[in-house]
C-alpha cells in the first residue's frame, strides 16, 4: 500500500500531489460517486480546521474522449498530502486500503510537520543572529556620537522597545512575558518581532549617519521615531507586537539543532 501511494504521487515544480482518480483506486473504491462523498467530508474537515480548501483540493476536471467524436467532462482533483490524509480519515474504515492509508498519511503528515517546524526554527535563529549584527552596528554608531555610558545605552534600547510596543518598556515587557533574569528579550521573540526590530534599528543607523545626528537626545529621538513608524506599519496589518506570546528560548533551539546535526553526522 505504501509503495502504491508513493507510485501514484506526482511532483511538479517541487509540489507533490495526488490525482483523486488515482487515489480512489488505491483506496479500494470503484465508483467515483461514492468516493466523491468521501471527498466532500474531507473538504468539510479541512474547512473546520481553518485550512484553505482550494489550496488542498485543486480542481483538475478535464474532457475525455468517449467515442470517435464524443467527449465528456470528468471531475478530478489534485490533492495535497494533507487532503489525502483527510480523505483517508473520512473513508470507509472497513476497507483494508483505508486503514493502511490512514497510517501512511498520518505518519507522512507528521514527518512533514517536523520538517516545517525545523525550517521555522532555523529561520528564527538566523533572524536572531541578523538582529545581533544590526544591534552591534547601531551601538557602534551611537557610541561615536554621544552614547557611551551603560545607562545611556540602556535608555537608547528602551526607547526602541517603547516605540515598537506602544509605550511598554523593556522591564515591563520582560515581566509580562516571564523572561528569565539576565536573558535578552529578543531570545524569546517571534520571527516577526525579530524582523521588525532589525528593520527599525537598521533604519535608525542609516538615518543617524545620513542626518549626521550627534548627542543623546537626538539619537534617542531617532530610534524612537523609527520604531514608532515600524509599529504603525504593523498596526495597519492588524499586528500588535505586545500581544504576541513569547517563543521557545532561542538558545534551546540552537542546542537542539546542533544536537540533531551531530546525530545525523554520526549515523
């Protein structure tokens, strides 16, 4: 069964899919009418899960020859792996093919989720490293232009955070998100937050140099205004950074990715 399901899989432009007609036979169905009822149930389950039906059940109807000149349209769908999983879950469980397909697609779907989760982790780790580079760059810039004391750097960073988070300062935000003492707020940021901070600080570094700004008041004003503008852009899309939940500790992610890499190398 597993081999059969893999054999009827199609790949186009790195996108894998199954023809509903081919899947029907693999799952032990003879009549399209009966199989289409299963597809309807699967579509309903897809909608209830908050997924886009048209993205998982792509209409692939086509005209076929039925005689020397006659043609008729037959219904078909190009199905994602998730769509196939839902079809198997809603099929006739008395059919051995359905039982085997349920196991196959459940396993493969979970594997795909793990791959996607890993990719998301990697993107977040890379975004955190990029933010660190931007932070070092802007700190070097403001150091040369009047911000030299630790308390002044702390004030500069707090202005940046208050601009992005609607007036909420670093200490308040860390308490709200239960960030451990001594840890950076950004180590628990979402990918979106990391990119927003990186953009606001990169814009600040650019403007400080372009405007030739000098002195703590002007530098603080610049980072605050750029952070506020970044926030306004996010608000237009309905995004409030202060309402986002903290993500998993970035250090734990890096250690896990390193561990997985070492295990793979030792295989």
